[in-house]
C-alpha cells in the first residue's frame, strides 16, 4: 500500500515562507506525476502545483512566482517551497501521486497551513 506522508505545515505571518515535504513509502519513480493540492474551508480542493516524472512543472495562476515544486529522487520526496505567503493561501495542503502501474491516485493525510495577516 502506497503511503504519502506530508510535513512542514504551520502558522506563519503574511509575507513569510514555509516548505512542505511529501515522502513516499515506495520509489518516487513509480509515479508519473506528483503534486500538491489545497482545500480551504468551504471551498473545493484545487491544484497548486504538479511535477511530472520528466521534470516538467505546472502551477496554479494564484501561486506562480511565489511557490516552487521540486523533487529529491534519492529521498523519495517532493517539496513545495512557499514564499510571500498570503492569508488566502490558508488551507489544508495535500500531497498527491499518480501511479504508473496501477493507474491509481494516492493522497496524503494533509497538513494545515495558516497565514495570518
């Protein structure tokens, strides 16, 4: 069973930074893509950033220029560096991974990010 374990959330003031980590229980090479989603209270879950096996990335317009997704293959870990945080970035952030072999999508348990004004 694939497990994704997130860490790095917390409380930060507007303008501050946080780095989220997502470590997989298996090889990161077993996933065609990994990404970060977020869900704010009363809102739908939305894509924040994705990184594909070839290294290409995509970002939501709302985070472009502020957030950076990256991966460390040796550590089976994907990161989301979040800079210039805004109160509207407050949400539960979820790691997501698409498996090559099973075609399934896996989710982490989520980590809370709160940005105070």
